[in-house]
C-alpha cells in the first residue's frame, strides 16, 4: 500500500462524515479537482484503506420489529465446535451478524424477528437447536444511540 | 402485519442484497446482475430509498491499514437509571471519538458499546480516561472482537 498523505486523510474524513457524497461535491469540500479526487479514491479503494461501501437496510420498515443480540458461550471441548456451529448458524436467515470474541463471550449473533411470537419460535426452534451451545444471554435492543464505523482519523 | 409495510418482490430483494454488500456497484451492473434494464434498476433503487428500506451508505475501512488493530465490545451497567442520568450518559459516550456504536439494551447490561483502538494499550487509555470517567457507570465487561461476518438477513 502506498503511504497516505494529508490530502488522502482530508478525503477520508469528508467521506466518513457523509459516505453519500458524490465525487464532485467531495472534491469541492476537500479542495481538490474532481479528477484528482476520483484518482485518489480509486487508489484507496484498490490498495486500501477503503474496504467497501455497505448499503444499510432498515429492517423495521420490512416488518422486523425485534432485534436481539445473543451472547453465546460454546462448549469448546470438541475441536470442530466453531466450524459446526457456524455451519448451522448460517442456515438461519434471520441472523444478520456473526461475531467471535476473546473474553467471556465466544460468539455473538444479531437475530431479527417480526414480533415476540416470531422471536420465541426462532429462539426455541433454531437457536436452542444450535450445536455446542453451553450458555446464551440475550440483550434486546431498545434503541440505537449511535451507529457508525467512523475512525478517529 | 401493518398496512404501511413495504412489499418486496424478487427483484427488490436481489437489488437489496447486492447493495447491502456493496453500495458502490454502478446501476448498470445492478441491472445486469438482477437481469433487468438499467432504468428499471434505477427506478427500483430510488423507490427502495424513498420508502426508507435502503438507508445511507456506510464507509467500511480496513481498520488495520489506518492503524486501528483492536475492536472491543463493552457491556455497560449503570448505577442510577433516572431519565436524566441516561441522557447525560448517552450525551457523554457518543462524543468519544473511539466509540462507534452505542445501543441501549434490555438484559444483563444497559448498553452495548463498540470501541476501536490502535492497540490494547490505546484501548486501556480509552477505557480508563474516557469510559470509566463517564457518569453513572457501575460495571462493565469487555470482549475483544476476533472476527465478524455480515449475513444478508431475511431477504433471500
């Protein structure tokens, strides 16, 4: 990766503040020509540090009223625990995130459900059926106060 | 089901799936991959945006390339839970630049927080100087993120 300079950082700061900015607006805000802006962006997409742009889906507008964070401890006696657990988890469409951790929690899942009845069904029929689970702690989302992937650059 | 919910068809679902993964794909390419014309793809994307299903784009960095090698999730429990103290806590925590996500939750913790740091000693600094200085924090638990996988969700 080529070393980033002050102009690249200026671009990145503008872009993380508003990722929907068009190249022309971005160029103007960062004080460079659109061509320079475009070239620098392309370089940073190709060589890093820009990984990608994700679209966000508002699941509530699609009828998913409930989001629960499931903190899971696995029974790690078997070396295949993670592979088999992941294999089964990926079959549950309502799971939108799978994270692994070092700490008291091994795996965390984000689970969506239409309503509490749907959540109960998913929990009982799909989550409790997952292999090697030794403990589950659910945290139900009440509100999202901040949600970004911005870095202090 | 409430009447104001948006009904998606297969084309919408395919478009959403593509854009959720990579919001940078040109409309032409979306059309090609969803087997529809570019103009239809454009109209569908506009509709998904207008009805709020498709939200703002989000820039995802390769954190390591910018020197941020550690992501930690904190579960935080507050001691006092009056609405004034919640508001004060929230105002203070969202202002911390290393804090990416703050969610109020119901369960053994009151808040879930996602924090980035350059390394573990940088994380210790954020924890001691910033998080532990927040008003009302009584207990917290830290888990270091090892891997993360985003799934398309129930649109498939």
